[in-house]
C-alpha cells in the first residue's frame, strides 16, 4: 500500500530542474511565467528546485551548443531515477533557426531520451503546463515499471 | 504494564511521533496554501508536503563520491530524531509532555543540535555549494540565538518570579504559572518578547525570507545540494516538524494555561493556535518579502529583534 | 595505612621529578628504556593520585605532610608542607590524567623528532611542577613550582625550533610569563612581610581577621600572577603564539594543565586564603576578567587560519567560562566552574590531539589549505566531532552539562542579587557558546569535510598508538556528560566543600586549636541545588526509542529500495543494450561513450558544480561566515590592530592590567 501511495505521489509532486542549453532566454522566461499567479502551475505540485539531485523533471531549453554540451550531459547524469526529460521549445528538437551552425551540436535526442517535447518558439504557458503534466504522469508509470 | 503502554502511546501516538509529524505536515501544507491564496493563486493541495515526502522516498538516493557516507546518511535521521525529542518536551495545552525541570535549556540546545545535524550532513556531502550553505546556516543560527535566548530568559523571569531562584527553566513551571496568572501574552511586559519570538520562529525554521541557507536560485539549495531520495525527504520532513516545534513552543511560552481539561478540545486548541502563529510569523513574511541577504539577517536580528526581547526582559525586571 | 597514604602526595611529585632525572641519565641510548621510564613515572603518579581518592573524596580527610617532618613549632610553620584537600586532589587528578594521556600520545607523535631525551625530561619536569603546585601547602613553594613550570613550558614550546615562529612564541611566553611569575613573587613577599609566614593554612588563619592595605595589594599581585598563568585577558595572545608552534602533546599540557594551575591559584586565593569571595568587589573583578576573556577570545578565534591557534583562543575562552563561574561566589558557581575546568581539560585535550594527528599525517595546520580529510582519516574525524560537540556544549556530551550549570549559576546569581551585571554575564556566556559552535563548524568544514586538497591525496589514518589516548579522552567526554549527577556528587561537591571549608584546611595543618584561636569560619557542607536535575540518561532512552522506531520504519520501507537497485545498476555501461527496454539514462550513457570524453569516473557520483567538471574547490576557513564578519568589521579591525604581535605591547597590556587591578584593590578592597 505504501508503495502505491508513493507511486501516486510521484505525479503529484514533480520538481522541475531547468537546464539552459544555449537558449535565447525566451523559453526560460515562459517557464518562469508558468509559476506566476496567472498560470499557477504550483497547484499541480510543480516546484522549481535548484539542484539536479532533487529534480523529477528536467526541462531543457536551447539548441545544445558546443559549450553547453558537456555541462548538459553531466547534469543529466546527476539526476536520480526515475526522472523525465522535457524539451522546451523548438530548439532542442530541431535546432530551429540555429540549425546547421558550427556552434550547435543538437538535437537533444542525441544525448538523452526525451519523454515529452513542447514545441513552439516560444511555447505558450498553457502548452508548457500540459507538457509538464504529461511528464508527471510518465513519472508514475516509470516508477511502476521500475518496481516490476 | 499499563504504564509502559501509556508511555508508548505518549511517545509514538498522541503528543509523540505521529501527532508531531502529522501536525508538521499539516502546518506546512496550510502555510503553502495560504501563501498561494495571498498571492491570488489556487496553490498546491494542503497534502502537498506529504506528497513531497512520499515522492522523495520513492526516488533513488545518490551518494556523491566526495561524501562521507555514514554522516551523509545519518545526519537527516539524527536531525529528525532530535527534533522529535525536542517536541516531546514542549507541552501541548493541558501540559501533556515529557517535561522535566530545566527543559527549556535542553529544548534550546536540541534545536541547535538539529541545526548542527543539517550542517554536518551538508558538510559531509563535500559540495562547495553546501559549504556556502552551511556557513549561511550557521550565520542564521548565530543571528536568532541571541534574541531567542533573551526571549526565553524573559519568559523564565516572568514565570519564575515566585520561585526560590527568581527564574525558571522548566516548561511545566511556565505553564503552571500561566494557568494561575493568565497567559503571559496578556502581561504587558511580554508583548515585545512575543513579537521578537514571532521573528525568531521563521529564521529558526528557515522559512522563506530567511531561507538564506537553502537559497535555491543563488546557491543550488545550499545545504541540501547533494541530497536526493529518502534523505532529502527526511530533511523536508524535518523542516515541517520544526514548524510544529517552534509554533508549539510559542504557544507554550505565551499562550499556556488556556487548558480546558478535555484532551480533545485541548488538542484542537493547540492546532488552531499553531495555525494562527504559523500564519502570523511565516505566511505573511513569506508572501510579502523577498529573501534577505546574509548580513542583513544578522544585523536585523542582533539589533531590532534583540532590542525587542531585551526591552521585555528589562520590563519584567523592573515590574516585579 | 593512613600513615603511609599521607606520603603519597610527595611520592607522586617525586616520581615525576625522579623520572625526569632518570630519563636524562639512562634514556639517551635506548628509546625503549626511555619510554618505559617515562611511562612508569607517569603511571605511578596517576595511581597515587587515584589512591588518594578514597581518603580525601570519600572520607573527607585533609592530608597534610611536612617535608623532613618540620612540623610547626609554637604555632609557626617554618617547614615546607604539602596539603591535599579535595580541591587540590581534584586538580591533581585532572593533571595526572592529562599528563598520562599526553605522554602516551607523545611516544608515537614525537617519534620523528630529535633529542627526545630532552623532550621527555622537560615534559616530566613540567608535569611534576604542575602537580607540585596544586598539592603544595606553601605559598613560596607555589612560586617555585610556577617558575619551573614556566621555564620548562617555554623550552617545550620552542622544542620544534625549526618551525616558523617557534622561538618568537617561546620568547613572548618567557617574557610575559616572567611578568606573571614576578608578580606572584612580589605578592608572596608582601604577604611574608606582613604575616611572617608562607604556609597557606597559617596565612589563611592570620588573614581571617587581619586584612590591611598591604595584603590588598598582595592580593592584586597574586591575582594577576595566577591570571597570567591561566592566560586570562589581556595575556591571551601569548597562548595563541605558544600553542600554534608547540607540539600537540605540549599544547594539551599548556591548555589542559597549565591554565588549570592559574584557575587553581585563583580559587585558592579568593575562596581560601583571603576568603573574600563574598565581597561584591571581588566577585565583579573575577567575573569581569572571566567574561571578557571568554568573549574576546571566542571572537578572536573566529578569524584564525591556523588550526591550533584557533584552538588556543578557544582554550582561553573556556578558561574564561571557568573563571566567570568561580567568580560568582555561590557554591553552584564554584561547582560548575570546577566541572567545566575538568571538562575543558578533557575535550580541549582531545581537540589538540586531533589537531596533532592532522599535523602528523599531513604536515599542515592551515585551515585554508586542508580539507576533506574525513575520507582519509575517518576515525580522527569522529574523534574530532566528539570533541567539537563537547566544547560547543551539545547534549549529551560533557560540555553541555557544565555550561548549563554555569548559565544557571549566573542567572540565579543575577536574580538573587537583582544585579544586571550578572545577567549580562549569563547572556554573554550563551552567545559565546553559539560562537564557539560556529567556529568549530568552520574547523570541521575546512579540515575534515568539503573536498580533499590534491596535495593530501596520500594521507593515511593515524596509527593506533596515537588513537588510543584520543579515545581515552573521547570516552571521558561521553561518560562525564552522561552521568553529570554522579560527577557532581562524587567529585565536585567534595571539592567545593573543601574550597569553602577553610576551617578544616587550617586545622589539618596547624591544629584545631589554632584555627579556633583565629576564628576561622567554619562553613557547613555546601548546599547546591540544581534548578533542574539534568539527567541525560532519561532522554537518551527517549532518543534511543525514537531512533529505533524510525529505523523500524526505514527497514519496513526498504524492500522498495532493493527493487530499485537493479535499475540503478543497469545504468552502469557494460556493453550495448537493446533499445526500448533500457532505462533512460543508458541512452545518454551510450551517447557518452560514442563521442564524448571517456571519463573513468561516473559523472553521476560527482559533486554538482552547475554542470562543470568537478574540480578542487574548497570553501575553506576564512571564507565562511563573512555575513557575520562584515557586520563586525569595525570590531575585528580594532582587534586586529590591538593584537599587534609585538612583545612590548603585550608586556605593556600586562603591566596596565596589573596597575588597574592594583588601583582597584587599593580603592575597594
């Protein structure tokens, strides 16, 4: 029973860690706006945390520049299981306008399995919330799977 | 046999472990909800701290390479245990506690020891962020300790004025005096001390405007940087329990002696007063203040808050 | 048997002094012979002190011994006497235990040094002189012992004279120490000129009803003289300089034993010789010296970069606690002072020994340089934490018990007298305790925790022979902390009674009739009532039961962890896995292997550096607590200028404080 309770609280308390992999800061601002009184993602239990060790959902924005590549890889490795990766905006998926640049080593998929991808440049806060909620659902499933 | 059973019930159920944890989680949840409502948000559910704790228990625990394993894992448990035993010395309305003579100093030191447990744990994690965090935690501790001590002395001097030594360090004594003479909050000399105590509480707990040690955006959660999984959950739980300990301490020091004699009513009263105190000293500053700087915290507590507590102490001295 | 046992005090002193001479005669050739001689003489002294427990503590006797059987003739004590009451024995026990621990520690710790025969000879002479001082029944003998003590301590401070600042520290100690010794000598001379005797018991009897301005001046000289030996403010900079360079075993002696002589001297002076502790002036004087030392030294300790310098300042700060408590003049105050004096020797000794262990294995004491040693020296780390928790007054260790008694005594005093001064003292004591904690957090973080400096990659744990003495002290820390009630009843109360019951002290040496003739006050047994009976056992049980409950819950919850573990294990890259069934990170793993640098260390277990590659970055000593320091910057810069490090200045401060005390004593005593 305790295990089931833990499973179900997985999706109720997802803490977000945000990695900026060379983003233009547009998506970052939108992500913060999600937590403001207007959109209030906290009502689903979302919370921004400051360390990857405490994260459940890792939100990556930006097209993965050469500079941020290793930092991204290292930070992702430090997140405890189970966790979800959400790509924020078009950049991490496709490189967006930066595609083909010598400074870009994307897409994000190359480094980590992306669970949820929120498209847009920049995505709307509603879309971000929807994506995060989906990731939260995935967290519970992942844990259930891990228990089996 | 019945004595042992009663003792076990006291220890683990009613004023003990279960009650304390439930109260702590409840207060934390209510605080979060109230902050959200004050910011015109819906906010997380009242059960959110409970979910957070459970979720943390379900996560993997990573022990960093630089960490000293035993201390790293032992610190959260030590912190929790110390806090629970501190809570047991604080009387619920009607004086239900494991109180003994001179327990006020013990409570003071147990709270310090709980802070030290956090410091030792974060030091053992070997992270430089935690290093910064622990130094801030320590500065916060130095900051609130002076006014806290003065408040305790003021209450002790007021409630112990009839005793042979002119002062008491016993929770039972403090509650008994208040039962006979009315709550100490009604005593005019105690009002500055009560205000000072209301400021001490959030800093002792590390609530928002004073959470310099766990500043998540500045220093990556500071003391908790390397913590993950169940130990993190226990630390979060400690945070909640601390909320109960401090608010209950406030109730015992300033609102004691309101007992009705009926256990259930007393427990309910306790809950209500704890929530009011939580609202006053934690929710309001949380909702309206941005985080203080380290040196600001220190200055604020050693000047303004200490002065308030000192005024109280001197008033008691003069008026008796 | 009782006849024979009265020889024990002199035999204990002689065994140490004889050991010193035999060591220098026979110990040159063979290290084993030398160590055996040293060990035997230390153990003999310890055993004899322990044997005195029964008659003195339990039966409440005062043992007097006249050297050469020069008993007083016609009520004039010409001969040299030893007098052992419970107070003397209390300090004697502290000293012999500390000497024993320090000596056994030295065997391994000093093994890298040259000319060890000189070291052990001086060491045993130091021990013997200190023991002689507290057992002596003769004021001039006390002076002689102080002189031997000062000079051997100076020589031992400079023993490692290749160290930077060793000779400087020794010189400062020598000059200012000589100031203290000569002031004791002047005080002794003045008393002799007035009373024509040097025997403590006889002085006590004569001073009971006959104090004039000259004895008042003598009091000031003696007080400052003993204060110098306890390194009270303003003599504290010496201690810092001496401790920083002395070998750790000698630091233990200086802080744990030498300062106790000063404390003993002051207690003897105010409670016994002059019996003037009831006068408010004396209370203010003693308490103010104690409280100022306590506070200034703890703030000074905040800024230190050297492990042992920091400990040295704390040492004075703790002695300040003792003196403060002693100066309160109540029996609770004296009891708490004695308790803290004992605890101070134990935990400060432990801390100095851990500092010595760190120095022994790494060769460094610099707080900005060390770090992360808990991985390399885990046992030393635990020992250090025990010591640090004790000195910071965390329950259940011994520092808590004694500090708690001190607060209580100070507050009780203030509310009985309605005096705000003692209230300030009480609050100062509490604040000092927090600052002590803070600076030990600093030491813990910058020496044992945090990241390991690559320089000290090859550090090893200290050998067992050095850990055993440390464990002895650590166990004493815990035992005296858990059973404060028994300590108070068995050790403290006899000592307190002995200190206040001057009648018994006088009659033991000079005869009952003499004491009665001089109307020496007969104090009854001291009545110490603790406001709270601090009984850690009951809530240790509480802690234990809660811990077991928490552990039980943890065990019940553990199956879930075991199930998670295979998933964690699967993340470690060992060959390709089929896509689809693999957990998330293994893909990132593969990607790593494919094109990124191959790191033989898994980044998962690295410290979080905002994504950067983990590198050596230690938040060390002086970087901590800037939020506190910034607010106090004016105070600290004043202190910085004030502790100039110039010997002339320190001598001047000493002279000034002597002059001030003289003036005050002439005016008010």
